[in-house]
């Protein structure tokens, strides 16, 4: 899984899965564009990568804004000349019951999780098509496949959209030798999921430690993902070892749901 001389753009790379994936791609040899709405976080990730032979730059971007997507891509091209790998990772959610989701929740979640993923994919594909080469990896979720523990219905719908667009984009971009796949994480230890866990603990009147125990207990392998577990799949799907894999959505969930 050697990614030497490859250039990877990672959205939502300031924290969690994005940060772990940006670091893993760099360790595999790729130069990395670290993009996030959190500029300080993006810079911190880039600084942690840009040591020795690893190259990384930070770009501040809101992926819900098409003008900022275009600027992000242009900055990536100015720095490295091309984009070989796109990791569509940026995402938002909050824990809420189906009857508590507001229009504002729906619009915020879909603006980033669905609209942002699609238009990042489309804009980067514009650069990949003339070169007849590229790998696009979208971070979806087992929530998009009906996982009962999803943070909310709007989030599940947005991740289902990611799975659907992955399949169709893969078919339509295959003629350009561009692979498109999705990863569906299960329970993963990130600031976002830990925040949801704290809300659930408060709602159920139990300690955070008890909620963590319950969270792990329902997973067949009895452990939640670390961000690095997702990052390992990202590196594989970005590598030549996955050259004949496209249009797929892979669960990394410790066995939570069958697929």
C-alpha cells in the first residue's frame, strides 16, 4: 500500500477520522492537503504530518459552500499540481429523537454530509478525468444502512445519500479510471461520537462510564473503533491493491450489522 508520489485531499481533517486518515496517508507516502472549517485544527494536523519526508499543507474550507470547495481545490493544485486521492470525510450531526429534528438540523446536516460530499467529489473529479486516474473515498456510516443506534434520522438519511451517490458515481466515473468507494464506520471514538454519548448518558440518567460499557457490549467484537481503524481502510482503498474495487460501501464496525 505504497502511496509515494501521490497527492491526497482530506476534508474534515482537523480531528478524529480525518486527522487519523491524513496522518496514515502521509505515512504511506502521500503528500496531503489537510482541509477543515477549523483552520487552527487543520494547521495542527498539517504540522504534525509535515516532518521529515512528509509534505502537508492546511486549507481552511467549508465544504457546504461551493465557492470554498473550488478555492480548496485550486489551493491544492497550486501546491502539488494534481489530486490523486480524495477522502470526503467532513460531517456533522447531533443526537436527537425523530420528533425533535428541526428544519435547521436537517439543512445543517445535509448541507455538509450530502451536498458537501457530492460537490467535493464532482469538483475533484473534474481534475481527475483529464488524467484518467483517481481514487475517491467517501466516509458514510452504518447509520445509512439502518443502524438502530444512529444519532438521528437526518444523519442516517444523509449517510444513506452518500452510499447511493457512491454507487452511481462509481459507475459513471469508471470510464475515466476513477474508483469511488465508501466506508461505513460503526461506533468510533471521536469527539463527535463522544459528545453524542454524553448526551445519551444524560438522557438515560447513567454515568458516562456506564454508557461506554453499554456501547462496547453490543458490538460483537466488544470494542469500538479507534479512528486509526478507519484510516487503515482509507489507505487500502487509496492504494493500487484496491484498483479493481469500486462502487462498494465497506462496514468497519466490529460486526454490528450484517451486510
